[in-house]
C-alpha cells in the first residue's frame, strides 16, 4: 500500500469518526423540555381571532363568505367561543381588524357586532388586531398616514369603551426602524387613558434565520418594549426543517426576550397553523408541542418566573385542531395562579 492510498484511508476514517461524533452529539442533544401540568400557566394567555368576529359585512362579500355572516353574528356562537377560551385559560383576545386602508384608516367594523362580542366576552381583554404590511397598506415614513392610523384607532376605542386596547401587528419591520417607534409614540398619545398598547414583536436575531427585517436586536427590542404595555413575540416562521435547532432557537429566544424587555408584559406566540409548502414554515417542526417545549426549556433557566412573563399566545384560534387543544390542556394548563 503506497503512502497516497494510506493517507486517503486515514482521511476517510477521520471523516467517518467526525461524522459519528456529530451524529452522537445530535442524538443526545436535548434542547427542549417536556412538562405536564405546567407551572408556567398563569391563567392569562392570549389568542389571535378571525376577522369575522368584528368585521363589517363587506369583508364577507369581498371574500365570498356571505353564508358565514350568521355564524359570526350569532350571540350563542359568541358565548360558545368565550366559554371555550375560558376553559383554556385565555384572557387576552386579538380579533382581526386589518389591514389598514391606504390612507391609514382602519377597515370598517360592524359596530353592533362589536358590542355583541363585548357582551359575550365580559371579563376578557379584547384588543382588536390592527396593522398591515409595510409597502402595501402601511406607510410608516408618511406622517399623514401615521396620524390617520392613530386617529382611527383612537376613534374605535372611543366608540367602544369596553375594548381593552389594541394589538398592533406590522410586518416586516426592520430592527432599528425609527418610523415604527414614531408610530408607537403617536399611538400612545392618541389612545384613551388606561388602554393597552399590545405589540406583535419579532424575535431576536439568529444566524439560523439571517433576515434583519424579521428580527429585532436587543437595543431595538428595548425601545419597543418601553413604549408598549404588552409584547407578543412571534416564535415561528423560521424556515427551519429540523426540530432540535428550532427547539434550541425558541429556548434562547425565550431567555433573551425576558432579559431584554423593559417593563412590558410578555406573551410568547406559538404556532398552530399548517401552512405547508410555503418555505418559511414546516408544520412538523414549528408546532404547538415543539414551541412549548422550547419555551419550557428557556423558562427553566430562571429560578422563578419573571414578573413580566404573562403566558402563551396561540396563533391562531381558527387553525387550532381538537388534538392541539387536547395537548394544550394536558401539557400546559394548571389551576390559574393569581399574581
């Protein structure tokens, strides 16, 4: 055997050894944590709801859903939804009232239905989900657009004083965007006293998903949280095809977010939707069980739950299956804790 052949064999053996070590390391790596009857349920969780619960009839017409109007308007169906969410320890609900119009105004709601919904959801924090997509219906750089948007939000809350506040979701929003901070300041000034400003927030940066417009660094996260009462972090749409890297990412995000937040309450948003084939979401990876496992592992790094941790927010009610609700009951819920 010549030296060249011997060297090749040694290289291949070394490569095989490295591969085996990596495989073993990956096999024993456990970045998630499975719990039952979780101590992390404080009975103050959240959920995103469909447009139909508050939206005006033209929304149904635009999307060919006129036959669904009675389903959403029925007081019994509203009460049924409220009873179900109460059972699942959900207190904060974000019914969709978006996207904003090109001039910054909100889409029309059915005002009679808003009051009907609030009657059925007495005791909940109902915060309409407003916002839109930058470059389509959102113009953050335009002071007139921001002013119209803030005024429209304030008008909705003045017309329906029982609304707890608003939930703002604007995407994509690059880390460091000064115009988004201006909008938050203008919303804060426009909102009636005592109303909640809730923000759908992007998670911290990661080399696993290198898109600046979908992640906020520590400094910017702090700026946003100082202006908000509640931060709901979107812990999904990473495009990761493997479970363990996703678990590890959610674990690190959980710790970072809780360390970076400056005063606002934190809800961690978890996915129950099934947008297979879109490229940025793999349902077998990003799902309720895996997201909760990563969050549990992140929270395990604290001696006790931070005071600003509020709970979990589910995206979304209309996509959550009976099996997922069962998992939620068995793996997360416990008797609510009063804090």
